C-alpha cells in the first residue's frame, strides 16, 4: 500500500479554507492529518475537539520539521505566509498556501525559484477556480452561445469574518497583512478561472477602487476591474465587501448566439442558457475530490517544474495591474 501523505497545517487565519482542508486531511484514506500550528490556543483547542491531530502547537517550526509531515498547508495571513512557505520549502516539504501567496511579485518569484530548484510543488488556493473552468469548458466547446465576446460578474459580500460565527476586525482588512482589499479577495479566483476557461492571458487592465461603505478602512471595500484578454474577450468584474442582508453574486458569459447566466441566489450557481431557442437550465458536472485534490495530483504526477505557482503568479500580476491602473487613472498593459 502506498504511504499516506502526512499533512501539516500552519496557521488558521484563512479559516474559510482551513476547515475544508482539515476535513479532507482527516478523512482521506491516503492522507493523514499530522500536525496543526496556530498562534491562538483558543483556536487550537477547537481544532483538537473536532480533529485531534497528533501534534498541536503554537510553534510553526514543529510542523515544518516534523518528519511525518510531507505536505505543509500554509493558511496564515499573506504576510506571514512568505516566511512559512520559504521555511517549508527549505525543509523539503511540498506547500499549498493561502491566496494571494505573497505581498509582492518579487516575493512570489523568490518562492518559485526555491520550489523549482528543489523540485517541490508550490501551489496556491486561487487555482481552485480552474476546476470551475473545467466544468464550463465542454459547454462552451459545443458552441451553444457562439463566439464568447464578454464576461460580466457581480459578487457582493460582507466584510470577511475573523472566525466562524464571529464578527469584527480580521487580517483581510489589515494592509500590513494582505496587499489588497475587497476587489482582489474574490476577483483573483475569477482571473484564474477565465485564464483557464479561455486559454487566454490578460493583455490590458483598468480599475476603479473605492470605499463606499467603510470610508475609514485603509483597504478598499469596493472595486470594478475591466480586463481585455489577448483573444479579444472583455471581462468586467465588480467585487465588494459592501453587501447587506442580500449578497448578489451572478456571472454572465455573452456570446454571438446566446448567454450563459449563473446566479448563486437563483440556481445555486448552475447555468441558465439563453438562446434564440429559449431559456433552459444546464447541469454541470461537479469536480471530484476535495480542496486539496488538484494540489495532491500535482505531487503524485511529479509536476514540480515549471512550478504550478507560476499560474498563481500570473493571476497575481493581473490583479496588481487593476490596482496600478486605478491609481494611474488609465489602462495598464501587462
């Protein structure tokens, strides 16, 4: 029987991802949850009650240096992820990490260089969006909407919560711990999805960034980005933290012969297809496996060079371009 991969989790900051990872690591037949580290003893006590890993510690080095840990999932804030991912790679561990994975592109390049030199898989969770692209590709390939022309997405949410069931300040709104605010929080996933879905790259970017609901907050709570891809597709993404009791979240892909419309509130994200023949629902195949499945597949396939983190680096660069354009008040070429 193949050896079970030992999973170590460093940081519980990105709890929206943490619990999916812990569920998968503790229940997978080919995985073993070995160790969890976090600065909060209260949060560690909660993890012990639910998952009871072999090691619980406030010292992240005890996870990285544990010989039974093959894979480190770094789910700290972005600033701290840089040192955690670097240490894990130097220790010879594969790394799945928070998005965005670094505060700057230069930091991303440095981590990628270490991973490629050591032939280790470095992967960031923004790449989960490629699974959505894989489910949509067959629909577009059938030509049901003709030639895709534009993409529109509105995704309003509230401020990120510091922990499940809790409200208040969180690392997501601290400019010392993360490089972007509301717009990039979810738009980076959409950029990853679009690049994969259309096999195209962002050519130019423009943005409008503002604080509409939280004027004293240093990071933005509202943003609109316009992206032109090198296949001619235009994408307009409105992402915010200004949502109230109702959070609109819908996506449209407009083609020369029809429209694909997905609305989380109306159809649980499943597509509605509108063409000259009328409107009908379409069922997409849900991706198999959990949140770690794409990352673990890369490890088992030995796909460490070129690093899969280069995909995240490209998503990161396109995201940065929107903020640069918003500051400059003009379109920016990538």
